[in-house]
């Protein structure tokens, strides 16, 4: 279909105006997907984002988990089920708290929806820094998906 120069200019103006919101939307989706992949890796293997096992629980905590039938032989952040349930069940307890673009970079920050979850995140991150960080392969997977989604969104403007 032939387009006039004015129609093409209008589509470019629409695309330029839409890019910030599309970047935030697709980056947030990728971050949520990355959290889900990290959750799966942690709960099934007890391995951190760099491929190493998390430092084991203290003897008392391990004993407590064993009594409850919840010790798997590795750290999986699943004693009460609240920490990683946040990422596995639709992010009931963890949500984006900041969405911004500055100097061409998108920033999405996640935190607990309630004080208990914020405290758990803080405590776990203090003992095992970056415990919910995605691995390089998880980042690669979600980046590909985010790029595909961004391409699709932009193609819709130029239809």
C-alpha cells in the first residue's frame, strides 16, 4: 500500500512518542520473566545466578526446616513459601515500585508489596546479596523475548 509522505511522517511521530512507554512495558515484562526464571532455578536447584550453591542455612534453621519437612538439602528460600511464592504465583507479594527512563536507560525496581515481604527481601539480600538476580542465560532469554515484543509493538504502528 502506497503511503503519502505525510502519513509516513505521522507514523514516525507516533512511534517516537510511543517508544518510552513501550520500553518501560517491555522491560518490565522482561524483568518479571527474569524473576520467574530465577525463582524456578533457585527453588529447584538452590543455585545462585553465577552457578554456585547458596551458602547453607545455619544448623538451627536447617533443623527447624527438617522438622517441618521442608529441608531439601539446599537453600531454596521456601520455609514459609512466602518469599518465592511471590514470584511463582503472579507476584502477589513483589511488585514494581519504580519505572523510569534516564539517559536512554530503563529502570524498573521491585520491592515487597507489604512490610513483611520487604523485610524478608532485605534480610535475604543482606545474608545472600543478589539472591534473586537472574543468571546470564536467563537475562539472554528474556532480552530476546523483550526485543521480539518491542519489534511487534513498533510494527503495529507502521501497519
